[in-house]
C-alpha cells in the first residue's frame, strides 16, 4: 500500500534513519535533498534502501554537476525513489577534481552506466567499479 508523505515528514524519517551522517537537508523546487560527506555516502544509500519505513530501493538517476570554477569541486547526485511512500529524494555528495568516489554498484547494479558516464564526462573515478571504461569508443 502506497502512502504519500509530505516533504517535511519524509525529511524527519530520513533524519531518524541517517542520524548524524546527514550534513544538511534542503527542500528546493518541491525536491528533497540530503547532503552527505563522501565517506558516509555508501552507508547512507544502503540505509535508505533497506529502511522498512522508507524503502528508497530504486536508483532512478545519478549525475554530477561541475562546480570547479566556483567551488572547486563536483556535486554528485543520486536520485532514489520509494514506491512504498511514493517519494523521490536526491542524496548529494561532493568530490574534488582528482578524488576517487566509491562506486554504488554494490547496492544498485544500474549505477554502472551512470558512473561510467560521469567518468567519461568529468574524469571522476569510482573505486570498486566493476568495469570503469568509457561508454563510447573514440576509435
């Protein structure tokens, strides 16, 4: 049975589930953003996926935004959906230009292509990725 939560109610449940792992929450344009440090990102995604009250078990998108010129880093967005509560959230972390980010393919197999695209477009590498190579062969 699907139950729809308000963004503030969802934020409260996320806060209970993730605790101090969350750097901050933000609500922008009817979207909920959960900002976390790279060191806890995989743990947060795992908690959100397995939490019985939330079940954010579907990765619907993953992308990076280049803020090198203004902030000197990239933001990486993981868009998760819960069919249980009919809600989408964005888990956001950051990476410096030469950082290596931990792959989330261990949790979400479809992250394979998203991470490969980020690698090809920005050069960000993902540790423990099963096949980190460009999507398109330039030959």
